[in-house]
């Protein structure tokens, strides 16, 4: 596989750079397409004689998936964002502690694999391609696992009884 990579990297990189807007995106697409093509070949679905055109087809497929994904991502307009600061930072801290406790309880209820992928993605801000070697799976599988883990955490959090947070002045009288 290393020989295939060395032989086809430069022409494939020239091809993918024509499709993508940044060099980093081009590298990402190339690596994902190469893994896809090699896996297909290993499983008997890839080419038996000419690898280059098959790699180009994989590149187009991965690039199309990338474009669809980025096409769905749209930044929120600034007027929809709440950029205001809290009037009472102490109250915000207290409320956040209660919410964090609920999140911790929900997190502990998840399967270990979900906790791991959430930790690396949400806390350490690692990308799926960086998490993949840790879990021993492909980056796309990490993305799918992350979607399931987030949904599971959301369900676990929503199923908890409301926290007995701080009482207001009207409740103490």
C-alpha cells in the first residue's frame, strides 16, 4: 500500500487541489479517498490492474460528500447570537454548577466508548481524524459514533429529574 501511495500521491494531489479551495481540505480529501480506495481493493471491490483512475473516482466521491456537508453548514447571523454578558456572574456560576452536575450524571450513564469519543471531541476539541487512531476506527465511523453519543447524552440529560437548584427569594418567604 505504501508503494501505491508513493506512486499515486502527487498526481492525485494535483487532481484534488483543483477540486478543493484550500490545501488542507485537499490533503484531507486525498487521505480519506486513498483509505476508501485501499479498503475497497482489499475487500475485492476495487481495481485489479489500474489504481489511478479508481483513486480519482474515490476523490470525487469524498469531495462531493465534503461539499454536501459544508453546504449544509451555515453560520448564524450576528443578530441571532446572544453576545450579552450575565448581569450577575455569581448567579451564572451557581446555575452552571447545577447544570454541570446533571451533565456529569448523564455522561456517567453512557457507554464507555461514547464517553471517550465525547471527551476527545467536545472537551479536547479533537477532530474525528485525530480520534480515529485512538478508537481504532475510520474517521467517518468516529463522526457517526459522535452523532450517536451526542444524541445519547441529550436523551440521558433530558430524562433526569430537574435539578434542585438555588431557591429564589420568593420561595424562601
